[in-house]
């Protein structure tokens, strides 16, 4: 497979000595996420700085892995690199008109029987994860109602757009939703840019409702600071309902079903 390189990054890579797969593989940089050992191999993430011709710098996240594979219908025995699957999901995301982290490089190679893969994305400058923001708000106080409304409806719109394309993220935790506010902080009138990252486990499903089922449960479970009104407002925006009360009723029904399942699971465990 020929490497994928963003055209406007080609010269920047060459200026920084990144001209081949081996150059990317051998980059000396501190790990942003230490390599984890699983799936028969390892995978880790480094944060790198590249020098620009004007003397400035641009940052990217460099994922590298060796024998870190997933088995699919097309690759049932040897499997395929999980970064190769993420690369295909990046292309699928872009074709659908979605915006996430920008893919700037992907390549893979067999070296002495070991499957190696590299994927690089441009750093989301000015963005912070929803997880990070919730950590700040727990210490400094949550945004006011008007600010929360803008924030939550913006997230709902981005998630709905993804599901309309029948794309299920499969790992929609708050750490994978990145936000950028026009004034640097949430405001009642300020625009919110939303980016969804980490597409390794994303899949296309047969319907938007099927795509939504798991993702919405994951997101709601990972946002303990959201009030019942926040959750109802999210569903109202996500489902394009007319009244907040409709979203509240839907959320109450969802919560009741979740509690019933939890009680049933606990009773089964007790037996």
C-alpha cells in the first residue's frame, strides 16, 4: 500500500526529514500515550513538533503500532492493522462531510514478518476535550443555563450528523469529543466547534437508530455532571423535537429502562 500524505504537508514533512515510512517509524519523541501491549502486539501515541519554514512550529500526533491487529471478514486469519481500519474510517468520515482531527499521514509495512503501521493527525489547536472541560467545571463551577444550552445543543448536532450517515463511533466517551469556543470559554451567544476523534472502532451500520443506540448510552453514562434538564435538552436537539418536555419524557423512559436492566442484572448476579 502506498502511503497517504496530505498534499499540503508533503513539503513540511520533507523539510523535517520525514521522507519515508522508516523516517516516521523512527521519530524520536516522548510518548503521549505509552505503548499498550494487546491484540498480539503493541500500539502507542507520540506528540511531535515540526518546524515550519517561517520559524514557527506545527504539532501532530503520531500513532505507531506493531502486530496490533483486528480480524475481519476480509482478514479472518492474519487480521489487519487497527490503524489501517482507522485510516479507512478517516476517509469515510471525510467523504460524509464530517470534521474531526485532520489526517496527514498513513502508511504500513511488513518488516521481517512484523506488521507495522503509522498514522499521523494534525493537533487540534485551541480545542479541549469535553472530559477536560468537565474536570475544570467540577472545580470552578458549571456554565450557566444559557451557556450549557449552546454547548449541549452543539454536541447533539455533531453526534446527530454522524449518525445520519449511519456511522457508529462505538467509543463515544467524553474524551473523544473536542470543543473550541469562540471566546475561549463557553458563552450564551458564542459559537462552539465540535470535533469527534479516535475513529479506530467506528463502523457503518444499517440504520441511524442502530448507530445511535450504543453511542448515546455511552455518552450519557460518561457525563455525570449533566442534569436531567441537560440530558433532556440533548435529546430534544438530537431528535429535533419541538418542546423540552418531549426530551424530558424520552430521557425519563430511557433512564427507567436502564434502571430495570441494572436491577435485573444485580438480581441475576445475586442468584
